[in-house]
């Protein structure tokens, strides 16, 4: 592994030098273990600690099969699916790996007593399998997390509809929180060369998800002048949704939970901000009963900020805690687009406010290759920027996941894998200088310490 790293850090390394590198027998990866799936039984979700379940261990190197690539991972990042994997909710991921393993002899190797997690990476292609022509050893890449087979007709209009669609590093093994990772070649995209490895690794999953949810014809089709309510607007997903709204001529109404997170939104250029904790919104009277009066108070506050207008789009991902309010505050004919349920999967809302006002609920899950490519292109062009706030070592992946689980983070939390330090990997210094303040927006905001 030292030889691989030395070559990748050298500016004189040629593609043939990378192709000639000897692969190690093993590499280090952040894993959850099948034997520990009962570790948190009986505990409340909030009390489950990823630091106890995420381990760094040696993993045998998987060689790429047809259509695959083996990538040396310089940096990765933590997404909420890493948290879910680490606390074994809503169920352990080993069932996903077992089902994938039954698909073919090539996928059988994904069924292991460990699961290498992680759905983002920035790194360098080391090897490609048969049939890969677009990528070669030495290519500097980022990866999106859509894994598809495309052997069924259903996926050929929108690959997210492929019956064998999976999220890499969550529903497949050999993910990105590791020194090496195994991906499909059609997950790869060019690394934005004005960014460091850790910055380039941060946008992938969340940027692509927000693009489909907000901009794509498969999502809300945001247009100029739209009012967009964005829950968790300074978080991993929301920080990209906020940028898409601002870049697309819409007006984001940013919902946050602390003054520090409100400041992050202002740094992105947002002006309309609601601190839900400061205003003490309580959408549930108790575990079973919502409070429509709080929906109305929330809607009134939105109209105060917008000059009397309701929101055209709600960018939903908290789920149970907020969904009733989201449906209520959306304007007549508006859209609630949801991609997750971090506060609970069982949503409740008053359907009168949906059907009688001709509102729409759209389910949105990650992005297809085209959408991910367009989202990455906007990063590369300096139109959308990473929202990286803090970077951990691979050994401290558990702490990084803990921060995200406990909402102690801003934007995205990065992880250095093979990169020995922060700040490496930049090749376009001129473009970086143009955007350095935007790139660093989230690095200058203090976050709470657990």
C-alpha cells in the first residue's frame, strides 16, 4: 500500500506507472460486523453509538469483474446511510448483501461477515475489469453511489427504476470508507481538479440527491421565482438544496436548529431563515398526536418572511417529525418532494390539505447517472461548492458517524483514507483561488462538541 500511495502522490506518475503497481493482498476498511447486529438491541435510536459498531479491519482485495473498477480511495465522507448501517437501522444491511450475493457468481463475494460501508469517494483508478473502456488506471475520479445491472427494460428510461438498483456501500459491499473500493465503472465521474481530495469526496451522494430532488424532471422541477422550504438547510443534503435554489433563481426558506447553522446559511447567500428551536415549533403534542395549530403558526412565519407567499416546493427529508407541517404549508398546486425519513418512516398528514389543494408528493431516491454527472459538472464548474466542515482520519470513522448521528455537524463530514493529510490533490489552482471563500464557508463555522 505504501508503494501505491507514493505513486499516487507523485506528480510525475504516468498511467502506465499506476497500471504496473502491485495490488496488496489486503486493505483497511471501516466495517460493521454481522456478529454484532444485536449490539444495540433494546436501546433507543438516539443512544446507539457508531463508535462502538464501526471497526477498522483488514479486508481481502476484491479484483474487478466485467464492468467494474478498483479505486484507490484518497478520501471519503459520511452520509446518513453510514449512520443507519452503523446502528443497524431500520434493519441490518447484511440482508441486502445476502440478496445481492444470490444474483450471480460475481456478486456472491459481497456476502461477507463484514460490511465495508461508505457511499462517497475521491481517488484514483487502479484496475478495471473486462469491458471497461471509458476509464483507465491513473484516472482521478469521484464516484456516485448508484449500482445497477440494467438487464431489465424498466431501468432504461430512468436507471433508478432498475429492479436491481442498489446504493453502493449501503446495499453492496466494498464501499468508500476504506483504502480501496470496488465500484461499477458507470459510477465514475471526473474529479473536480480545483478541489482537494477531501473536498471532492464530500458532494457525491448528497449533491446528486439534491439535484434530482430539486432540479430534475424526475423531482420538483424547480424554476426561477419559486419559494423553496428546505429542512436542515445547513446539513449534508440541505446545504446543496440551498445552493441549487440560490443558483437557480429560487428563494430558499432555510429551516435550521441553531444560530451557528443559521450563519452557515447566510454564508451561502440565503436570507430567509427559521430557527425552529428558537421559535419552539412543536408539531407533535405527544407521540401519537400532531398539533395543527403549530402548522399554522409555522405557515404564518413563512408568509412573514416571503411577503405573504406560501412555498412552491418543500425539500423534505426529516420525515415523521415534519411531514404533516410540510404538506400543510405548501401552496395550492405545490410539491412536497421527499428523499428520506431521518426522524421516522411512518409519515402522517391531513389529506384534506393535499387533495383539496391539488398538491403533489413526489418520492425521490438518489439520482441516475445523468443526474449525478450534471450535479458533479456544476461542482467542477464552480457553480455549486462543497460544504465540508470537518475531516477525520479513517481510524476515527466511528466518531465522524457519531457526529452525523447526533447532528453535531455542519454540511458534510469528511474522512481521509489514503491521503496522508488534508489539502492534497489540487491541480487547478487558478479556479480554486476564484472560489476559495465559497469552498471554505463551512470550515469557519464552530460546531458543538459532544
